[in-house]
C-alpha cells in the first residue's frame, strides 16, 4: 500500500509541474502582435486640401516641386507662428514638410488615409519616419522639399539665392551628397544634376568688372563660376570648361 501511495503521489507531482504556467501571473511576456503594435504607434492628423491662390512668380507655389515627380495631391495644416505643415502624396512615398523656423522634411511609405470630405483628409502618421531632415530636432535652419524620384530625395536649405542642397538615397536612406550653389540647379537626367560651381579664377581674368565705372567697383563683388555635372550614381563631378561671371551680395 505504501509503494502504491508513493507512486500515486509522484504521478500527481509530475502532472502539476507540467501544467504550471511558465511565467507568473501578471508578468507574462507580451505576444509578438502586441509588441509590434506598441512599437509602431501612429498619430492621427487632419489636413485640408491645398490650392495655390497666390501670384505665380511672386509667391511660392507649394503644390509643385522643382525636380522629379510631381505629387498627385497636396494637403496643408496650419501650425503656430504662421507656419504650415504640408503633406505631399506621391505614388511610392508620402512626404511631410513643415515650413517656418522649425522646418523639416520627413519621408514615409504611403500613409493610411481616409477622406471625411473631398477637401479634408485624415492620416495615420507613424512615430518614426523612413528619413528625416534635419536628423536632430534641435537643428537650426530652413529645409524645403526640392524634389523626389524613385531613387532620390532632394532637400535645400535657406531662403537666399545661395543655398545648400542635400541629396538622400531613398534606398539606403542615407545622405549621399551635399553642395552649395548660388545659381540655377537642374535635374538634367534621372541620375544627373547640373549646376554652377565657384572657381578660384580671379574675376579680372574674365573682365567681370568691365561694365562698371572705377568708383563703382568697390561696391560690387563678382566670382567666376563653371558649369559642372554631378553623376548621382558614382558621385563623380564633371567640369564643362564653361565659365561665366556671377554677382554675389
């Protein structure tokens, strides 16, 4: 009888061990689904359809970008201190671009959105963008969406004629090139930018001051620039030999 009771007690103990939860109550490991959801929290944002109502050439038309694809929709949301947050919707990406002193440009995959009205849009924006310019929240400056293609995001800094252009890969999500130009910059091919680059050539060699009277020459500053072409794939810069005078304030 004692052997039988001992055997029964042993079986009961093994049965209870096999059915004991692996984690104590209240300390269970969250499931993959809940952990994923917690890491991808989204904020609902509301936008109104943007339509340019200003004077072309005198005011900036935020419904257009300079290079690459054009957005099929542009939406706006007024912020404090007379700034506006724009939502640009492209085929493969969405871009949030805030204008003003605390400006930024953020790149996303197409965001979930729904229309509550033909001129109203409700969007779910994840906490983390694919790419953000500038990379830190305390950076100072002005950042504008200049263009977008399937391979590149173009952002320029500043409000004057001389500004810095930053180029990012939409594949690696890294900055691949940066340069400053005070003259016209053009996307002349899908992987090619053409712009004027300052040289070390003295402006007197090109007679940049020849049209000015001697007493006026101290009030003006000219530099010699050369047309160059940047290959975005290999970052190679090709000089054209075409020189010209450029006025600088």
